C-alpha cells in the first residue's frame, strides 16, 4: 500500500526555489548571486579589466561607487536571509520527520507489547467470560509449567495442550459428541457425509475368504471386473481366510493404494488388480415387491439422501402402486434436514419436529408443506433406528400417517453440531439441542414403540436387517400383509 513518504521526498527534491537556485549557479550567469566571496569578486575583477583598466574609459564617481557598493551589499544581505530561511525550513522539516519517526517506533513497540499481553491474557478473558474461577485458571497455567519444567523427559507444549483439550471435551460426558485429534476430523466427516475410501464393494465373511455381495456402479471394483459372487481369497499374496471383516476394511481403506486380489468364482480362479479411491456410498435402494407394493430402504441420512430417495421413488412409483414400505432398520441417523425433506414427501402439512436448546428455547420448528405422497405407508424400525430416523418415525406416528412395525427404536433425540480446525485437521462434534415430536414428546433415552411389535426370527438375531433373506424377513413379510389388507 502506498504510504505517501515517497511522494513527500519527491516534492522536496523538486522545490521551485531549489531548482532556480542551483540552475542559476550552474547554467545561468544572470542568476548568480552578487555577494562578495561568491561571484561578486569575479564581477569586480571583470569590471576592472573591462572598465577602469581600459584607457579612455570614463572614471566612476566615488559617490556612485559607494552607492553601488551599498546596493550590492543590500542585495547580498537579502539573498542571505532567503538562504537562511530555506535552510531553517529544511532543518525544521527534517526534525519534524525525525520526531514523527520516533513517535511511530514508540507506537509500534507499544502495540506489539500490548498484543503480546493480550495474547497472554486471552485464555483468562475467555475463561472469566463463562465464570471460570481465577484459582482454576491459575492452576491450569501452573500445572502446564510444572510439567514442562520438571518432567524427566522432554515435553511438547502443543501435545500438552492437545491433552488438555481432549480432556475438556471428555469431561462433559457427551455420549454422542467427541474431540477428534489432529488429522482425524476428515475421516469423521467422511462417515457423516456417507463417503469412504475403498474399492466399492459390499462384502461378508465366508469360509474361504470374503464374499462380494454387491459392487457399486462406477467404482474401481466394477472397472476391474469384480462381480457379486466373487470370493476374495488373497490380498497381495496374503490369504484372507480367518481374517475379520474389520481387518479387510482397514486394509482396503488405505488412500490411493493398489492391491492384487486372487479371486475365485465357482471353479474359476483369476488375478485382479484394483486401486482405492474416495467414494460416495449410495444410501437408498428399492425394489418392486409386486401386487402394487414398493419397498425403499434408507441406510443413513447423508447430504444426498433426499435426491436418492426422490430418484428411487420416481422409478418405482406408478399408477398401479398401492402402498410403500419404508425401511429404516439399522439407520443410525445423520443430517436432520434430509430426514425432514423426506418426511415432507410422505406427510401432509404440519409440524415434523421442534428443536430446543438447553434452556428450552425453540431453535427451529420443522414443517411439512401441503401435499403428500398419498399412499398407504408402513415403516420398519428396530433397535438400530436412531436419531434422525427416529425424528421421521415420530412425525409419521404422531400424524397417524403410517403403521410402524418392528422393535423399539434406539432412543436418541439429541442433535450434534461440528467445528473443524483446518490448520491441523482436528475438530469436535457436540450435542447442542434436543428435538421433540409433533405431540411434544422427546424420545431421548426411551425410544419409540412400534404399533406392531415384531422381532426378527431367532436364527437372524444380531444380523443386519439388510442381510436377512427376503423369504425369512418376518418384519418385511408382515409389512406386506398390512398393506395388502
């Protein structure tokens, strides 16, 4: 940014008086001062040579000579005063500039000192704002100093503060919130957003390795030729039999990694190379069950859930459609706005849910707009149906827009907010509000009891609902029966 100093110096260099004075000295004899000792003596000598020294030249009257000398002296005196005035101005200006410079330096030093003091007191100011005791603030600083000065090994001050931050987050006992240390927040946000690093397959453990159940369209696995029914028996030459699904997920979640698979399908064995990328998990699936009944499952409420739901519904719903089964079993929740958007499709105009802060103040009221899907509806739920899924279930139940079938839901009716720190990749998720169903009930800790309580068959106890064969899914079979009447 321009500060004006350069322009000021240029103006001094181009002072009109200075230009005329020095130009006269060097270039213009007519402007030379006449003071003795400068150019007066030269003029006097020249006059002698050109005037009095030439024979026949008229003699100068003494009185006139005396007057001329006085004129020369007066003129010389006036110029000398101008010189002195100019010099004085320059000196005064220089002194003023010097004083201003000193004042600026003093001001900058004071600001720097004040900033340092402000930084040192920042923690105290924040703590005191929220009522922290001065003794506790002092104890925090003293313990930090005590450890730093006395621990028998070198300590990292940033690591000490990281531990303090993690401890502070843990001290509130938030069951759904947590502090994520540097470099860990991205993976948490990936989970919430339905993103993951992998090859794009859904697998389950088998006797010989890992059976691929599904392959996502557009995934590296699809491009490599992997198909449902393939069994991965080796990864990079290491046998997969005996490993847990978590072991395989940890291996295949490495960023930008390439693996060599040995794959068996029936009697055919082949080698396949495949690389990992970051993928968006498709969370909505559906199918036509026949007899005018369509089925849609939502695995999680990610930022794409509404779009995927609407696309799936548009494909399945026809004029012959007589009912919809919405499967929210094992759906842990996710983005509340996505659950609200889907509830808006299913429900007539009204309140979907109300969010309140710790003081009971309403933060937001979620409403559905006029119009609904206009179909008989059944919701499938279980103990894995939580949070945003319960918000949707509670709204449907209170507005008597569906029959709810399954087992009692999880019982989480608190919503989280997140804060990320880009400089180190850390962050925190924090429970910030409770939400209430249209009837004013908060199901946190209690869950929602279905209209028809029905557990899965004993042989599938502990199995994800999505993994239960259709012909053995008693809850789904009951939902079809209810819709058929």
